[in-house]
């Protein structure tokens, strides 16, 4: 198992932990499938009323898709097989509250998860960045999801600066990506405290509120995501060209 699940039946809070710290919690195909299964099973588990999502280890919450994952693509600009498309709770039609606790790096495909959380708590070690453009890839799904919770200019800057710049937890708080910043290592506990409170409230009211909040931006998000596969298929460099860019990857970066 690359995903660790625990549930406190007394409080109604489940904790989902990405458990590949040796790979900086990068998501391989197994992890992607386990996330999809977990969200869908939570839909039917009435004992779970709120969920915390976090990552194992202290180096990273998640660094996106594992580069070793083999994902063959159709030879067409109109079709893209995205292994991360259903790793988020909302994509799996789960409308129970999900709080994401971030420590260390969160980048690239991590935003499929962060972008579908109801709110995000980060510790002081957290940094956020999107490496796609650096390596000849389009930041489509990631940018669209982030644009639902951050100012336009901040999303554009993160996406376009690639690996040259990382956003600190404090800056992420200032622009609204993060709702609370904790001391190092304290984000999961803070998220659980919030989840405990939310889970103690009447379930119907909580889930209705989650659905209402997301409905406020749903039309824009759905319309934008419809364009994402074509932008990716037309804008991404061929995989062999991407590999060359990864080989000569940039090492320096600025944190702001």
C-alpha cells in the first residue's frame, strides 16, 4: 500500500496519508488508483464525516506524478490519458469536507489534491511551485484548479516561473492558498483539530455547505477543465524532449 488510512470512529475523522516518503510522496499509478478508491469508499462510509489529507515524512507533501510512471498517450491532440484526473475528492463526487495538511514541498500534480481540498493548512516548511513550464509541459489542470483559490496574477506567476521560484507558506497564506500556517510538523494536528470540530456538526448541514461553496465556482471550473486535455496534448514537448530537460534540470531557485 502506498496510501495509509486511519479512522477515528469516535470523532468521525479519517486521515489519508500519502506514504511514499522515499519518493517525496510522488504519485505512481498504484497510489493514484488507491486515492480514487479511498474517496469513492468514503462516499458510502457514514462513520466518516470529515477527512484530513497529508503526506508522510518531512521533506514533501507531494511532488506530483512519479516520473517513472509509464503512461502511454493516444496519438491525437484531442485525447489525453491523465492518471491524476480522479485522484481528488471532488472528481470522485465526494462532498464530505477535506482538509489538506502540507509540509515540505508541494508541486506539480500535488495541486490536483490541494485544488480539491476545502481548505489548506501548511507548516512553516511548506513551499509551493509548479515545474511544468521548465520541463516543456503545459500547466493546465494545476493552474485551473489553483485559479479557483488564488489571485490570477499569483497563479500565472507560479505557473510561468517554473522551478526558478518557490512560494513560501507565509506567501501562500497571504494570497489565500493556505488558511493557516503552523510551526514545523504541526499542520496535520491542526487539520485534525479543525476536522474534529466540523465532524461534530450535523452531517447534512456540513455536506450541503461544502456543495454550496463549490457550486459558487463550479461553472467556471468545469468549462476551463474542458480545455485542459487539448492544451496539454498540443503544448507538451514529446516525452524524449522532456527527458532531456529533466537531465539538465535547474538547481537554483528563489523563495518568496
